[in-house]
C-alpha cells in the first residue's frame, strides 16, 4: 500500500523533472526587422587592368539598433558595356596578394559582419550608376551575436571620374536579422539535483508514515 502511494506522487515528480530538462534544451530565436537609408561614398581604385579594389562607406540617419554606419571592402571588374561585377574574393578575378573583402554595420556595441554579392551598371554618358545585390550577415556583436541574415540593397550614384572613380549616392538596405539564443543543455548536475529532491521527499514521507503507525 505504501509503495503504491509513493508511485502516485513520484511519477508526476519524475515527469516534471523530465519536462524541465526538455525545455532547457530548446533554443530560441529573435527576429530584428531592419531598414536603413545610407548616404554612400564608393572609391574604386584600379589594381590590374579592369579589376579594381572598392571601398565603401555609408552613413544613415534612420538605421536602427546603432547601425548608422557601414563600411566595406570588395573587388570589381568592369566590362566594355559599363557593367560592374563585385566579389569579396580578389582571387575570383585572378589577382593575388589582396585581403578578402567584408561588410560591417555599426561602430558601437552592436555590430553586424558579413559579405556581399552585387552588380552595378555605369552610364558614362550622364555619369550615373545604379547597383543592387545581397548582403550576407554571418555574425555580429552586442545584441547581434550569432546573427544571420540575407539583406537586400539597392543604390543610385553620381559618378566622378579620375584616377580613382568615386560614386556618391544613396543606398537602401532592408531585411530581417535572425539571432539564435543558445540555451545550455541539461547536465549531470541537473539530474543529480532531481534525484536528490526525490530522495528527500521519499525520506520525509516515510518518516511521516512511521510516526502515524
């Protein structure tokens, strides 16, 4: 009779402990919607034939989360029709000895890191350019630790010719940033604490039963 009574309350307690451990193993994800308009300056410096190194800086008045500044390094090749193709890896264009490109949003506590994939068309008659592409976010800092995203961007520029071609314009960046929150898996300590609680409860109940017999 005593054993059956113990089973009645020990079984729900065991299920509770299992439920707690199962919930502790679940990861959560936070979504940060993002839209920013940036005033941009792009410097295109030839390094080999039609291949150039490209530095870009953008400043925004409306970008959220402290991401008002972005900067990036990439590489481009220009064809005879005025089309620019960009790649973060200079070796994709056959040039060696240059660092890999990058994109960084933010210069404070919150930052996003990634790469880009883009193209642009330059009109040398009216000295304008129009570009678009994707920004692949692969990490970050602050609230964006473990962040991932694929952001869209489009850009309209005025072209200033010279030994270094400078593009001044406006870029719009938008998308959703996903941040995974890692929850520690249940450990041996968790199991031992659960067993200890069951043992204490068992001894206290047995003591009460003996005192009433």
